[in-house]
C-alpha cells in the first residue's frame, strides 16, 4: 500500500503542485516582469529562469546528475505553458514524464 501511495504522489500529485508553483506562479511572474522577452528559438527569459529554479529545487531529493537532467523537460513544460497560455498542457506533460520516468528508470 505504501508503494501505491508513493506512486500517487510521484506521478500525480507532485507534478500538479510543481507545475502550479513553477509555471503557474514563478514563470508567470517572471514573464510579466520581463515583458515576455524571448531569447532565441522561442525560449523566453521566464522559461529559462524558471527551469533553472526547477533544477535547484530537485537538488534537495535527487543526485546532482538527475537534478540537472530535469532542466530539459522543464523547458518543454514551460514552452507548452507559454504556447497555450494555460497550465493544463504542462501539467499533463509533467504527469506523463513522471509516469515514464518512474516506470522505466525507477526512483
């Protein structure tokens, strides 16, 4: 039963909380402050800075290499948040990413 509870948190709950926090609050705030400035290849300053913060947050519970590897998925989550101007696509992608990660790689 403990494993099912852990999987629920890792695959469903944490992605929702992380996306609401990082894309819904932090990225949105930085985007407003930077006037949605784009650096290159549709990469915004807000997405870049939010993704860096996302990596640092993962240092708490992950080995350094795994924390750093969250940078690229974070950029994708942020891109979809900006592209559709909604948080739902990034939440769905994050849940799918965690489902794949914990199914194939493990925790």
